[in-house]
């Protein structure tokens, strides 16, 4: 499977801040989210890997959906 290219640094930063804002807004942090992900999906994730993926703009969408799920949220597409 080909490696996904990274998004531009400024766009990655916006995504990182948006996801972190959602995590903090849910009263959590990346370490706690990682613990919840591991408990629910048994994937052996580390907070460092999640943080690195956020910073580099390489976090897979399936992981974002799982983060939303463990926070009791869902992601909804809506027209602008």
C-alpha cells in the first residue's frame, strides 16, 4: 500500500488544533484518549504516536472516527 503524503504544515496544524480542541472540549487529553482507544479496540497505540500523527497531518480518518467514538461523539458531514 502506498504511503500517504503529508498535508502542508499549516493545514496539518489546523487539523491538529481542531482535533485537540474536540478532545479538550470533551474533558479529556491525548493520553486518556489513547487509553480509551486501546481499551475499546485493543490496538496498542501510544500517546506519542497519536501526537506525532496529529502534528504531521498523517492521522488516518478511521482513527479520527475512533477518537470521536471513545469521546461519545460522531462526525457529521454537512453542506456549507
